[in-house]
C-alpha cells in the first residue's frame, strides 16, 4: 500500500470526541465517518434504527469480485457515570506512551485505524472489494448488527471474511461464548410480617431460584475456554417495601454465557421446570421472564484457516477463544466467516481512564495495512 500522510491520531481524536454512549445518538460519528470514506471514493449506505437517532454505516470500494474483506466494529461506548477519571473521557489524551479516552480500547482505536487504512488505499490498484461496517448498540445487545443480518446475506459478492477489531490484544479469536440476558419478575402476596403464613414472599422465592441457578448449568466443558463451561451471573436485584411487610414483588436481572455449541433453549426449558417445581412448594407466586437480549456465540470453522493466514502478519500471533461476546456470531449467521482481533485489551475496556498503548496501535496499523494490502491488491 502506498505511503499516505493521513495518520490515525487526528481521526481517533475526532472519534473519541463523539460521546456515543449507547443511550445517546451515534449520528455525528456516522456523519464524520461517512464523509471521510466518501472522500476516499467509497460508496456508502446507512441503516437507521426505528427511532431514527442511530444508524449503521456500510461502505465499500473496489471491483465486484469474490475474496474481499469486511472491517467491522461498533461505534457505541459504555457510560462514564460514577467512574473516577483523571482525564476527560471524551478528549483524547496522550501520556506515558498511552492514549486515554472512552473507547480507545473498546473500540474506537480500531475504528480510527480502519479509516486510516481506507485513506491509504490506491483504489486504482484494487483487485478485491473492501467493505467497512460500523454499527450501533453493540454494548446493549448488538441491536445494530442484528438489524444488518438480512442485508449482509444479500452482499454480492460476499466478503471472504469479516475482521472485527474488538479488544483482543492482537490475539486472533475464532470462537467465543454467547449470552442471554433475562429479567425475572416475581409477584407474591403481601401480609404483615408477623403472619407469614398469610402471605407469599417474592424475595424468598427469588432467593431459592437464584440459589438453584447453578444446577441448570449444562455439564459440557470446553477446555479452550476459561472458564471452560457456561456461567451464570445475577447482576441486580430489587424487591420489598418495608421490613414488616411480606414482599409482594421482587425482580432480578441475570445472564447466562454459553459455549458456542450450546443451545439456550434447553437452559430456558430447565429454568421453567425449576420455576414450576418451586411454585408447587410456595403457593401464591406468579413469575414472568423477559429475555432482554440474546447474542449467539462464535463457532470455530472456516475462520480457523483465515486466522492461520492472518497470523503470518503478526509477530506473536496467537489463535484462541474469548469469554466475552461480540457481533461475530451474528455475522457468522449471515454467512460470513469472522475473526476477532483488535489492538485494545479487555482489561482496559469499560474502565475509568480507559487507554491503549501507542505501541499496540502501531503494531496493529502495520498488521492492518499488510492484510488489506495483500488481500485487495493482489492479482
């Protein structure tokens, strides 16, 4: 790829400056990215959410031939509320060889490098197409990627594979767990606390459900993952009115992270059986479950061959799995082999003073230029 004066730092500075917390719009960032890519000769298309305040951006350049590449990432970031930052989270700050700001690791560092790589292309030399895909709402259930599945299935020719720049510290991830997030609401019967036999405690029922969660874990293990099996976590719980009232309501939010080979439907069926069994023991209870989001895991397959090829461009390339969830499983459902590899680290993601090492950005920049250069310029 030709040497180009465009550098990722001013691009990253712009991206960090857009406060694209998932509860807010991402349109200013999409405006900037679309204008940037159009100025480099890309064709673009937006896909808005129902409210019209967020959008996915698809961009492409090059001949309509098989063997292209899609660079993919999400534009939203997690909140900074009640976090103790020592720098302005929405202003890029450089110190001690690191770049600080919300999203530097997860994952605007990658977005900036994707845009910088696009600017370094000589479109006259392209032999394969390059796609760029920026999505919304990954942090709250991958809503943007879910909305794109139908469109991605129609891409002709389809990319050879998608590369998602989530924070893996330059490791090549070919499999990761899936996730389901559920809200369970329990309605009991209130009574004076001196007469518990007249009521039905929603909190007691909830505590028994929570204590039995571990019993629902499938016995399957996969030693490629750490931890090697499915996991549960109850993240929030709310209930009760006063100390002297048998609680009528209790609600808790819980997640299940499954191995990519596992089916959450089986876990949901076991959950319903557990509820039914407990209701026989504790009368006067009603339970409602609301699945807030479900994202499939990424299963190894053709992407292992692609990862082996990508490894050639990394000095210490490692191929493995991840315990966290990305949009990769959704792209896989759309028929795109997908590898996850980015310059940030999961240890920095979502943290106060989130940062990324400049050395990692430079290493990934070299990697990305080589991958894109070899894939789309080679005759």
